[in-house]
């Protein structure tokens, strides 16, 4: 299946941009891809483990995850956040995506509203809709650096509110909730009886040492999501995990049993072995955080020198950059970048803001340098 000829106007959807990028690549053009947030850092040394464990990987695992993996995850995060998590509080899925998807399906069985701050990671919108929930989107303001307004949030919570989705470090803005806010929100979820879904898949990319997990204030209304894709650069393993109330996890297990039976067996066994070597894991995390921080600093210095506006990424592996003023929206800027410069970025419209675009930071320096050079041409 080919793309459409470049003489035809592009339709305004991310799918079309992806298709166009694919077509260009198939034609042998080199496209610098900054669209996805998959880190291009070295994964942990796992080759030997794969050879040792593959013979145990031919069967299904239990729904909800391998018991050994659930146990090591409970121990690791309990120690990290000084909280008492049991393996019964852990749910493992095929990626953080499956964890979130199943969670929303279960929570929204009897419908209800889900509150989400914009700019947001686009899949939340699709997932809530697929689960039959009603979305209430609260815009954060550019003037206030896209920090969520908690007073506004408090006013919007009603008896219909089933869940609130938070994402810190945030994709795409890189904003991080402060511990004070985390404590306040954890308390609010209990008082107002909604489930607080905290997506913390970028947990290790905390450049200003601001990040605090909701696990620190864990109770039955909190559900936290994590992922091997981002912290181990293992997107292809499709492995994520979440911590929540035991009863909720039981319902999620039964849903997963009908959906995919279990998460990918080999990925789980290997992840269990990786987490067993706790010191090595911690060293690996700090090394990757440093790699990401060096790239963030390089990119923000480049943008500052050229007076290009952006949102300061306190964490995460992406940066949200303002489009040049001569473009009317981020889609048209992204189309131009792709067609003329062979650079692909994610237009802000998909995150709920048309004046910004998002680019991945966790990439080789040469790609960042070359891509930024091409992007900067449009700001002069
Ligand atoms: N949450 C956020 C905010 C993400 O950016 C992503 C991946 N782009 C995910 C969850 C899901 O990641 P995965 O399914 O690869 O674990």
C-alpha cells in the first residue's frame, strides 16, 4: 500500500503523517524520526539471560502476571517508596498500554466520567471512549507553563467522577507534580471517592529531582502505572505493570484472561531476573537518566540561543516546542518539516494544543543536532 502523491493536500491526521513518513522511507529517503517517545538508549545486558531462560518461555503465564515478577516488583517499589505493597497489588500487562486499557474497561463498566488535563498523551482519550466513559478535559494554560490547576480540578469533581488521570513526568510537557500536590491529590481521591490513575512510565527521567510517586501515599483509590518500554528502553518487549487495590486487580486479571490470557512470558521472566539484581538496576537507571539529561540540556541550550520558545522539561524524554509564528497550526508545520526537511515530529493537535509540537529527546546526539538545525530554519 503506497502513500498519496505529494501534490495532493494531506489530510489532518497523525495516521496520514505516519503513512507519509513510511512512504518516504520506502522510497529510500532518510527521515529523522522524532515522533515517538521510544528511548534509543542501550537496554540492560540481557543477551545471556535470554539464552538461559528462553526454554521456560513456551507456555502462557498466569493472568495478571508471573508470580515471581509480581513479587520482585512489589519488593522493589515498596522499598523505593517506603510502602507495603504485596504481589496481590501488582498487575502486569502487555505494555503500560494494556494495563491502562484494562483498568479503564473495568472502572468504566458502569460508565462514569474521567477527568484529564490537557495537553495529554493521546491514547487516554481513545481508551476512555472505548470503555464507554465520558471525558472531561481540563485545559492547563500556556501562561502558567501547563501546570495543572488543582483548584479548578476540585471544582470539576462530581458524583459522576469515576477516575482522574494524571501523568507525571508528563508526556508531552515534561511537567512534574510536586510532592505537596501528590499528597493533596491522593487525599482528595479518598475524600471524593474516585480512582486516581497515575501514569508514571517516565519515572526515572526526573532531572530536577522533583518527582514523587503516588505510591508514597498508596491506598485503595490509587493506581500507578509503570513500563519497561521507557525505563529499560525495551519498547518491543511490551511489558508494563501497575499497582492498585487487590479487588480491582482481581477484576483486571479476569478481564486480561479473556483478552490476551497473560502478558508475554519471556519478557516477564527476563524482567523478573533483571529486577532481582537491584543494585545493578539502580545503577542502570541513573546512567540512563544522565544520558537523557545531557540530551535535554543540549536541546534546550540550542533552542534558547535561537530564542525558540519551549516548555522546560523537568522530566520525561520529550520536549514541547512552540511552532514558528508564520504557521497557523502544528499540523501544517509538521507536514512542512516532513516534506521539505525530512524530519518527523508529533503535532500538538494530538495532545490537545495546536501551537506546539513534540519531539523525542532520547536519541543520538548526531540526530538531534541535524534535526534541530533543519527545524531552526523556520524560526528566522
Ligand atoms: N503512558 C505514556 C504517557 C506513554 O507515553 C506511553 C508510551 N508512549 C505509555 C503510557 C505506554 O507505554 P507502553 O505500552 O510501551 O508500556
